[in-house]
């Protein structure tokens, strides 16, 4: 008779040994202010920009299908196109997390196809990261409940602890957002949530993005994310008077080597994309979310053309500049040379 113990008795002893011997995946390093944030892209054939989402993932999906960037299953179908979402994914709608997850997935799918997804910082992303929850809906807050093992503090709504964890430095969405830019230039166009004011303390996009992001990392002086004249809050080009705002815009465009600026943040009551200053300023917050009327619209830049995309068709806002042909007076033909017999 064997004196060996049954095999099943070895199993509980073996599992801890196997787990200890298995290499553990190191935790990702915490994001840093010094991390590189790409801000300039050239040679892009097609760019599509979409404004404020405010927790309405279904409206976001519908407008991306309208623009031909995702298929019926929600997968990237835009090839080498660049999608710019100009911020304000969260707040005022219950399905913010789903919208984040959609864009996070599309980032990888677009990159694999040769395209890009740029989810820019908006003032509402920053408000959530800094604990300002004035516009978070109860359903939106509750959706983050699984993001923290801690119980919600007594007297706070469901999801409070999970929301704080999720938007924190090492949280799923806080880490992702802190790696994003506030302003990018693609070809000859600047994209930003609110607008770049002429007195922004930056001469380059790298300096401008650092100024905004420094508010999101502890131990830094006040930056542009909280500043009411910063790129996430400024409304001067949307609401300012024509002459003064136009001069300011020209200064900023020259400084950053751009021909136009595309902005969200200021909802247009018409539900349409609006152009000002001869097409040098374009406003794409049309009220995409259901809470603002669900006005589906996107902006397309392609081959010098700037076009608004709607469910009922396309509207060209800026046509490509005509090719200038020099006015050369016609030349008389030279006499044919004589030929000896």
C-alpha cells in the first residue's frame, strides 16, 4: 500500500509556489508632466472634428458613423483619417464611461490603420480630475462605483469613491486624460476646446500644453487648465466683437503657424457648425448630446475644403483657394527659319 498522500492534497500547496514563480507584470509608471504629448501632425489627408459629447455615447457613435469613421459594429473604419474630439466628454449625461471606453479603443484601432484619434482636454475633463462635480449626473457618478474597493464615504452619493479613484493620477481615466494635449495642430489648423487667447504665456504648442497640464500634477504653480482665459475656457472668438477678436485671432494663428482654429465649448443655438472671420474660426459645439437637442454634426477638412457634415447632407464652409495663374501676355510665334534649296 502506497504511503504517498493523495494528489489533490498537493494542489493547495503547489498554487502559491506557482504564483510566486510567475513573473508579475510591473505596474505602469505614474504619468508625469514631463511626458511627451504629441501636438503637431502634417501630411494628413482627411481630418474629422467632433464637438462636446457630454455623456451621450450613442450620439457620438452616430456622428462617427455619419462621418464614415466607424462601422455598424463600432469598429474603426476611417483608415488613415484623423479624428479630433475637442473635449467635454463627461458631465450632464449618464454614459460618460462608455464614451471614454469607445475613444480609448478607437485610439488603438485608428493607429493600427495609419490614422489617429485625438481626444483633447476640455474644461469638464479637468473639473472631474480636480474634484469639481457640479455637473456630474447621479447616474454618471454611480457608473464609477466599481472603480474603487473602498465604500463611499457616509452621506455621499453612490460612486463617489470610485469616481475619485477613476479620475485620479493612477485611475483608469485620470491616467489616460493626463497623457493628452489641450491643443494640437494638424496640417494648417489648430484644434482646441475653448480657444487660444493672444495673451497665453506660450510661444510653442509644447509650452501651451505644458501650461494647461501643470494644473493636473501636484506641486506646480497655477496653470492654464483652471485659468478663465486658458484654452479650455476662453470664448473670445465665439462671443467677441468682430474687429478686436479678429485681430487677436490673426495674432495667435501667426504665432502657431496656422490658417484657422477649430473650437468647441460654446454651443451654437442653431445646431449648426458656425464660421467667423472668413472661415478662420470654426465652432463645432452644435449640441450633440440629447440634453442639448442631439444636433448631430461633424467638421471635415480635406484637400483644402472645409465641410460641415449633417444627417441631411454636406455644407461646404470654406472652398480651397483658387490656383493663381499668372497673367502673361501672349507671345507672337517666331518666324520659321528659312531652308536653303
